[in-house]
C-alpha cells in the first residue's frame, strides 16, 4: 500500500523557515517539532533564500513558475504582442483578398473616415 504524498501550504513553509531563523534552533529540531522530515525544512530554507535573492516569490505551488513582477509583466506583454501580430496578419490577408475582389473605389469608401 502506498503512502499518500504530503502537501504543505506556502504559509506552513514560510512559518517553518521563519521559526528556523528567529528561534535559533536547527532545521532538524524545527522539523521534529512540526512533524516533517528534516530535509524538507532545509530545502524550504534554501528555496526561500535563492528566490528572495533573485527577487522572486517563494513557494508558489506546483507547476506555477516563480516569476518576479518584471518577468510576469514581460511575459504578459509578449503574449499581447503575439496576439497583435496575429490580428495584423489576418487584416493583411483580408485586405489582399478585398483588393482582388472589389474595385478600388469600393475600397476607398470602405476605408474612408466617415464624419
């Protein structure tokens, strides 16, 4: 029979690391007090140190990349740029299709500003 995998919340991990830093106890002692394997607390502390040094949030969850605010904004802007490029390409194709099928006067009226 397999043992179900333990899942710990971000708050629990933050609290465990905070206890290590503020109480002066070792990671192993804090882990025993909390009832988790000692290597978990060591790993959580290392993750928090590396993510904080990089300016990223720690313990974001499975499959969710820990991005800094600048990286998240860059990703959002790249997504918007790709959508704008796709829309532009569609409009180019539509214009090419309309220019072949409709006379120029019809196109001029279509794209003219209306008061």
